[in-house]
């Protein structure tokens, strides 16, 4: 059986594997703040500890986060490719506004999908929590409004 420290380390490794591409693609807070505690292994481990998750809850949350990571992968890859295309368009001798607009439309669909995946993931994680844990999570989110796009604390 895993000790509490090993369990937290395993969650952190999962989040690092799933979140590194999105953190790289969108910066520290993900698209519109989605990454929240799920995109940062330190925050995820701290959150699990502060909410006093059971082993069963952690297992179910691991599954939810892993599914989300897989769902995000193609969208993140597409946004990374689009960013390279945008840089190339900026280097062109003439502005191709139609190409920029098409690229923007394509990117917005991927950002929308990522936001929906993020919201769905958060809702699924919340559903695994007890009422007391949900209250604690709400208090933590108020303290750290940067999670999920609420602005930056401080």
C-alpha cells in the first residue's frame, strides 16, 4: 500500500505528464485560468491534502484528470501548431488578413473545447467530494481567485 507521501507524488507525476503541454502552450494558468490546481502538481498535492481526500477519492479523481488530459491533447497540439503558423504569418512580407482570421476561428474552437473539458473536469471532481470538502474547496478558491479565471490573488 502506498504511503500518503507516495500517493501525493503519484498524483503530482500524473498531473505533470498531463499538464506540461498545456502549461507550455498557455502559460502557467492555462486557457483563461483553467489549469487551476489540476495543471500544477504542487497545487494538486496541496489541494488533496487540504481537502483530506480518501484513497478512493484520489483514485477516482486520478481517473477524471487522466481522461481530461487525453481529451485535451489534440486541442493543445492544434493550438501549438496554430501558434507556429501565426508566427509565420507575422513574418510574411504582406499581411494575409483572411489567413489570420481563419486561423483565429480555428483556434477559438480549440480554446472553447478546452474550456468545456476544464469545466466538465472541475464538475466531475467536485462531484467526488463530500459537502464539507466542497465548502473547503470553495473557500480555497476564494483565497486563490486565479484558479479558473477569477483573476490573480495579491
